[in-house]
């Protein structure tokens, strides 16, 4: 029924429907990405892990931006899903402690894809889950909106040194957590 649709068309249908139709569309995505799910389940040594990875696939579909022009190309959707499943695999492998994380993943799926925008989006999602509301607002002002420390200090009516301390605290927190999550912090 859905096998002739592109990943982008499927994603749009997935986001615009609920209930049984959404489940049917997810089943199609599940079938398309079963080899990847099985690969990481095999690496963890348990077939049941595939369903935890399938949950990561479902969550990736929920949060994936469907309005972005880049996502009209299947390669970006595939890469986004690949990175989401890979991230969940890393979390599960750390949790299970059964296998060491292998830094050289099989790049056969995404070897030709540009992933800067996808990594950026995943990084922002991770940052939003780490920081509290005030820290997140300060982070966005400083690093996304490019406010200077002096401008931020004036807005909050505190010293620049206090802003500097808060920004350094946020940097340390993000560095530690992102390093733990497997993001490359040397970029």
C-alpha cells in the first residue's frame, strides 16, 4: 500500500495522520529500516533490543522536521533516522555494558550524505533536554542569537562576570554530557 511512496511522502503522511493509519505507515518505515535495526540489535547481542531501536525510529519520525526543503530528498531522511538509531544503540550499549562501542560503524547507508544539518538538529534536541529553562534561554541568546555577554548582562541587569560564569557552567555541563552521548566535540 505504501511501498511505492518516497520516504518524504511517507513522513508527511505519518505526521498528518493518527491512529491506525499512522501505525500502518510506521510499519512501512519499520520494514524499510529492519536491516539497520537488526544490525544494531545483533551488535548488542539481543534480538529483543530491536524493539527498543524501533522506538527510537518512531520518536525520530515524530520529531523529524518535515517542512525543511532538505528533507524532501530521501537521503536526508535516511541519514536522520540512521543517526537517531545509532544514538539509541550507543545509549543501549552503554547501559547493557555487554559490548564496547565500536567507533567505526558501517557507513554503507550514509557514506554519501551530508549530515551537518541533521547533526545540528539532533544536537539542539539534546541540548534542550539537558539545560533548564533559564540556562537554555541564556544559551540561545549567546550562541544562537549571537548576543554579547554585555548585552545579555544588561538585559538581565546583572554583571558581565556573572553572565560569564553562567556561560562557562553551561559549556562545562554540555561538554560533559555531549561527550558522554558520543557527539564529536572537536568540530
